[in-house]
């Protein structure tokens, strides 16, 4: 295998020559959160060094990896269906091996090998650096499992291979795990305790992305506002840090500022913010730097104080309103999105009305809404009966979706008549004569291509819209 290490760029990029005879094809499919998509890029990088080229074609694969999600039962069922498809392909490619990565691997461990005969390898989210050894084991005809969670692993030293990239926008992971223990959520069990990545390696990755032509990054974590670098180690061990470590610690507002200053023309987004951990410092930092986008994803899950408490969300409805008011005061043209769950155990009609009235108060620009799905092992599953009938969950879900749709339409219309900066990401899905991009608020805009190109920042006059897409015309390059 031939590796070309390009050391002229900051960080180390690994390109693997495409037509080597002793390379093998890796087909990797990702489900669930953005972090999983980002992790797959780390996995592809680790395996590139072992002679694996990524392929988009399942039929060509020597190794198939599926990076899985456990957040709702349906996510797991989707993966099990895909495993059936892999099984069918394997009939014609008997040497093909199959590995399960991510949250399902961590949750089900070696049980997956018993339940799904097609699976050769099970690897949890903190064990990807062990992949070279695990692949060797399956090459020898054995099954391989590593689901050990780590106190330190952040993959800060791995330069991700960008997969399915538009060459313009990229994810940069900044924390792993979550310590919040929301009672419905499986993530703290599958991704372990929270730890932050060295800011230096984050800045290096961002610089490297800029050099390669990327123009927008999204800093990723289950709970980015909780970012805290004090030299490594678990967030929960911070109390044991030395005075020196505490004096030089970097929190999320500091990190945002460092990234904004390192690449003043790179657009910066981040996800996800948890209301209980988001500080005013973060919002002031967003306001201070024009390259930090005016958009925040701020899941609330429910509008009822009683349900918030049962969910172990550590804020009240009133405190959430206060945060929202502050954000809108400091950044008047901010866009805010939500995650919401309907039918959490014991949720009454009154609780549901509280959710609807909270949505009306905030008027979110977008939303991601789900019916509660009981996850084995979580506090809610252990302590509370899943007692809201499926039809009720579904009906409440359709009510909040309908309300969100209305708000979405109103929010999109608010951009009309304005001339806004849009970063061109690629062709519009509907027309090759049009480009698509996003404004700072993350709303999609489409407009005729003219002489612009992918990666340009252009000023677009917003003339009309559908419920979630702005339609306009470019009037020139952005001067920012
Ligand atoms: N902080 C994370 C949240 C991960 S889960 C992030 O980075 O996005 C994403 C969303 O899935 C949650 O905000 C919640 O709305 C939803 N969710 C989590 N567990 C769920 C469950 N058991 N049933 C239904 N929805 C759930
Ligand atoms: Fe899950 Fe709550 Fe963390 S939703 S990822 S436990 S912030």
C-alpha cells in the first residue's frame, strides 16, 4: 500500500492512492447524530493507514462498517434491516466482513454477535484506535469485540478523512460523551463520560480545513456548552485539577473565541447546546464575532415543569424563557431550533399544552420532534412506566409538528426582502441551474448560479420562499 503523507499542510492528511493492488475496499454507512458521521471520518482515517480505501458501492466492499444509533428503538430497527441487506450481498462476496460501530455496539456488546449472525466485529465509540487489531482478528476468522469506554480518548490526534464531503462544510468534534443523565437518554451509557478535546488540536484541524478550501465548520458535542479543557481527563474530575490547571482552563466561550480569531473568515456553527449549561458568555462571544453564525440549537424536550423535572433537565420553563429572552436581546436576528419529545411517561394533556404554549412563546425557526421511545437501562425505563398510549404520543406529536410548521413558515418569511450573506454549498437539489447555500441563520437559500462557484460567499436578495427554503438572486460577493 502506498501512503502519501502531505506534511506541507497543518495537521497530517493521509491520502491513499486509489489503484493499489493490495488495498481493500471499506464501505461505511452512518446513522443518527452528526457525531456519528464525524466519527466515521475518524474510522476511515484509521483504516486508511491499514490499506483501506473507502468506496460508495456496497457491492465492492471487502469490509462493511455500520456506525449505529440507539437513541430510539426505530433507529436500531433500521440498522437491523440494513444488516439483512448486507447478508444478501455477502452471498456473492463470501470474504466480505461486517462490523457494527457506535451506540448499538456499545449498548448490545457481544450479544450482537449472537443475535445477528452476519456480524463479525463489534466496536464501541471509544475503541476505534483498536480497529487495526480487531480487523486482523476477523481476518484470521475470529469474531472481534472492543466496547471499552475511555476516560481520555478524544481522537484529537486523528486527522479525519472527509467522507461524502461538499468540500465546503465540515464537522469538528470538540467533546465526547455526556454527563447530563437526562432520564430518557441512552447516550451517557453508550458514549460514556464527558471529556473535552485539546483546543490546540481543534484549532489545527480548523486551520487545515481552511487551507483545503472549507469555509464553514460545525463544532460538535453532545453538550458543547459544557466543554472544559484543563489538560485532559474527565469533566467530572475537574474538581481535582491543580490551581495551575484551573487558571489556564479553556471553557466553551473561550474556545469559540479562539476558533473565531484563528480563522476570521471561516463560518462557525456549533451543536448541541443544553439550556442548563449555556452561559451568557457564549452568547456575547457569538455577538462579538461576525463569523460565528446567528443560530443556536437549543433542545428543551418539554414545556412542562413537572416533565422537565422527571426528565432530569436541570432548568425550569421560566429559566428557559429567561435564556431565550437574553439570547434574542443580545442577538436580535438569531435563529433558534428545538428538539421535543411527546408522550414521556406520565405526560398529561395539560403538560402537552404547556409544550405548545412554550413553542408559541419562543417561535422556533426549526424543530426536531419525536415520540418518546423507551430505552432499556435508562432511568426512565427503570423508574417510570411507558404509560402514554402510542396513539396519544402520535397525536401530540402531529400537533407540535403542525405548530412548528406554521412557525417555520413565518420565520422563513421574515427573511424576505433582505439581502443576506450565503455560503454556496453546491447545486440545488431541484435544478442544476441553481446553487444552494445557507444564510447565517441556517435557512437554505436557492438562486441562479451565474458566474459564482461553490465555496463563494455571496449576497443574496431573498425574493420568495416555501416553508423552509428561500428563493432569491445573488447581487454580488460578500465583503466580509
Ligand atoms: N445532546 C444531544 C442529544 C442527543 S439525542 C445532541 O447532540 O443532539 C437527540 C434528541 O433525540 C434529543 O434532544 C431528544 O429530543 C431525542 N431523544 C433522545 N432520547 C429519546 C428517547 N428515548 N425517545 C425519544 N426521543 C429521544
Ligand atoms: Fe442525552 Fe441529555 Fe446528554 S439528551 S446526550 S443525556 S444532554
